[in-house]
C-alpha cells in the first residue's frame, strides 16, 4: 500500500507540473497534445499492420507514419483548401438563413417552440455576426505560432512513435524505487487504454468525414468538403463534438427544403448510431469513461487551455479514471 501511496503523490506532483507548464507555455502544450494524439494513432496503425502483415515493429511503424502523414498531406492539398475557400460562402448562407428565420416555415403550428427558437437566435445573433471577423483575426494573429506548433508536433510524432517503448520504459524511473512496480502497471494500463481510445476516436472521425463527403456529393449539395472537414475535426471531441458538428449542418439544411432536411436528418441518425455502436464494440474490455465526467472534463480543459484544450479533455478524463482505479480507490478500501 505504501508503494501505491507514493505513486499517487508523485503522479499528482508530475501532473500539476505539466498542467502549470501547459498553462504558461501554450505552444508547448499544443505541440505536446498533437504529438501525443499522433503517436497514439501511429502506434495503433502499426499494431494493425503487424497483425496482418507480420512485419517487425520498426518497419510497421515506418509504414504507419507514412500512412498517417500521407493522409494529412492529402487533406492539406485536396480537402482543406477547398474547405477554407467555401467557408465565407457557407458563413454567409448560414447568416442569411438565421436572418430570414427559415425555420418558421417548418414549425408554424407550434408557437411555443417557435418563440423559444427565435429568442435563442436573438440572443446569439450578435455573437454570430462577429464570428467571421474573429476567426480571420485569430488565424492571422496565431499563424506564426501555428507553424511552430506544426513543425514540432510533426518532429515529435516521428521520434515519439519510433522510440515509444523506450519512453514508456523510462517513466517508472522518475518515481522512487518502492512504487515502481505499481507505476509500471499504471502506465501499461493507461497506455493500453489511451492507444485504443484515441485510435477508435480517430477511426470514427474518419468515418464521419468520409461519409459527409460522399453523402453531400451524392445529394449534389454545396459545401461537401467544408462539411466533411468540419465533421472530421469535431468528432475528435467525444459527445460534445457531435453537437458542434450537427448545429451548422441542420441550420444549413433549412435552406434546402423539407425533402432534403428529411434525408439529412436520416443520414445523421444512421451514421452517428453506427459510429456509436462501433465505439462501444471496439472499446469492449477497456476502461469505460463516465459520460458526465467526459463532458465536464472537456468543458474544464477548454476553459483552461482554450479551443485546443477541448481535444485534451477526453484523454485527461481517461487518465483521471485509470489513475483513480489504480491509486485512489485502494486508499478508500483501507481499514
């Protein structure tokens, strides 16, 4: 029990140091987070490649890195430029839809619901009208920092992926000898769960992004690249990201007529039901996150670290859950 208690105290200490450094040096935090997510995705890909090809670990990692950065490069060349070009037109369409109160044509018979929606829109409209200016100014102001973060996260992902096992093996030696066995078990459990969790989240985000692109292209609707990119990014934020994804899609659908609204809603229900079931199937045998803890962890991380922090909320909640099970729960069971 003494070893667990030492592990608890030192883990809390190192976590506090990391959070303080992350708050003070935001570029470091952003680069670390992107490196961590990228490394977990690459490691998951490498394990899949090994399973099906019997390649040794290092060649499998090199193939996984090539695939990972190849997909990112394809997105940078083929998808993201189109998405950004379409953003201004999409924003204007959404603004016009809100200004004309297009939803009134579909819910004329329900005065209470209509009044509630109009009140919400009237409250949010001033903020929405400033959104485009805010986004442009923020991107312009933070572009140099974004380049720095991108460079170090790419470099970090490559080296961390190749030397991941060595990095994991070093962690217990940052603790006193008496608690290293417990810390090793904690790190192994944490990495096992984190690797699977982030890989499944990335797979679901990819499924959503590709499905959006295919569906809106088949329906011959505009803004398919933008909506696909938006669906992909927001689904890296579990639960909360789905809400962020759906709101602009539903507002956009109001400009298309009742028939297309119906098919868009059906599509959203089917695709999100599929990824929801897939997530739980692939996470069988792994740590389950409490949805309430997950939501408030995302909210807290967003408040502390800004927009990028929302992507940190889910891994932080997973860390807290495994940490509690390994170090805190045994303390509560002591006589």
